[in-house]
C-alpha cells in the first residue's frame, strides 16, 4: 500500500512565510566604510547624517555615528531612514532601513543596529556574494 504524504503543518495566521517571519543567519563582516543616513520622507528638506558602516550582512548593518550631527539622533526604535553606501562593486542607494537597536558609546557616539526594509533582491544577492568573497579571503 502506498503511503500518503503528510500534510504540512498550518502556518500561523494563514499566511505564507515572508522575509520578516523567516529568520536566517546571514554572514556578517566587520568593515569601516563611510555611509550617509537621510531622513524619511525624502520629499522633505534633505538632512544628511554622516556615519561609519562598521558591520554588514545581507539582512542588516551597524552604523557608528555622532548624535551631535542631527536633532534626529538618537532615533527611536523602529525609526526609518534611507541609506547610501558603497561596498566593493555593490552600490546601495536610497534603501530604507529601520532602527532595531541603539547603544550609546561614550558621551556622543551611537551604535545603531539596523535592518534593511525591502532590500532589492539583486542588491541582497550582490551583498551576500561580496561578503562571502571577503570572508573567504580572510580565512
């Protein structure tokens, strides 16, 4: 007698898994690159906040900045910004991030833990490849 396949367990809420519900561990790379934070909505007067990209993965990044650069700093958890940076051959422009964590370092420095919001698939794949290449050469 042929066995029937078991039905898969239901997904809570009747929804298909999305990028926000499926947790994967991305490779992380320590870097030191200039980065620009811009407030949203971008149709307002532009305010560019300089920062240093200190940790990067295809799902998020860590930024070091100085709270004296802007009245928007320190941001609240969940705040959204657009970012711009270049990593090897990968250009990340006008990509929205959300603040997941913030940590004070010293009197004015801030570490911002951020997640990408709808990072385009080609950019995500390019970041994964570039990070893997860097990690491969450092081992």
